[in-house]
């Protein structure tokens, strides 16, 4: 009988953000795949988890994915973790999940910590609809993507390195407009967590004067909806103060 693949989120900062179920799954797993075994060993030691640990990262996943699939088909329960957050979201995991799903292997993804949701909820920007872009391309395709996102009406979420933050905010200002609202979350769930909100122009100036450190999540407002303008030049509002909509 085939085993299962468990996708287990790990804390993005505070070790106490692990769920009871996540700890139990890791304790019961026959094999734990980790992005960095040194980083994950700290977490496993904290929760007294003695499971067998094996390296699984973006540089070796293509070479090991079939071997892991075969071990699960042979009956082993395997848990996949990343250094922080949910595997597969800007971290290794997609290839293994796709391979196992194609073989009919049961894949269970546990809910848990992620940097994306706390950042957007804390931003003060609309979070009923949003798009997650993760890390932007460093070179090839970056300008094309930014051009296409300039007209995106949903709130946008990006991950970024502190070393590239100012440059990225400057490019956002260029492509999206200097007055576009933005929030920069830093070190989510850690002791020194901060959230800086304002226009892209103001945040560029702030982080030029204050060198950013730690893990960064950028939340940018979508393109504002254009309000209807009447011939006499004022913006159309209904009795409730809302923009007028076409009756058709």
C-alpha cells in the first residue's frame, strides 16, 4: 500500500507558530524532506522530532523526485518542509507534488504559516481580491511583467530581498506611478516585525534613509478604478456618495 506525501508549513519567524497537527505529522513521518537540513534541524530539535531528515531543494529536486516518488509508492509516509512558510510557494515543492499527483499518490497539504496573508491583511489595502507574484524575475522578463502589472486592478503581493528593495520600489514607482499606495512588511512573526505604509515615492525615500534588513513582503494597491466624469467637469456621485454606474 502506497504511503502519503504531506506538505507541512513551518514558521516564518516565531517557532510557536507550528500547529499541533504539523508537529504530529513530522513525528510520524518515515522521511522528512528539508530545504536546508541545518535550518530544519533547529525546528525539529525544538519540538523533539527525531524523524529521518533528507535534503530536498531547488538544486537537487529534479534528480531526487523520482526516487522519493518510488519510496512513497513503496509505503513510506513522506513530509516536505521548507526553511519557512508553505513549501511550493516561492520554495521547492511544486515538482514533487505534481509528480506524486500524476501517480495517484495522496497529497495532504496542512494549513499553516505563510508571510503573504499577514502582510496583505496588515497593509490596510483591499484584500478581498489580490494576486500573488512572489519574487520578480531579476533580469529577463522583469520589465515585461511590470508593464503588464501596471494595469492590474487587484492588490499585488511580492516577496523581495532587502538588498533589492529600494530598486524594486523605484521600478514600481516608475511603472505604477509614484502616488500608488504601498505597504512594506518586514520580519513577519519575528520580534522586530515592522510595517511601513505610504506612497511608493515616500517609501523609496524612507528605505534610502533607513537600510532594510530581514525578510520583505511588498503589498501594492491595484490600479485605481476611474470614476465617471461629467461634461461639466465634476465626478459623478450618487446620493450615497458612490461613483455612478451605468444603468445598462
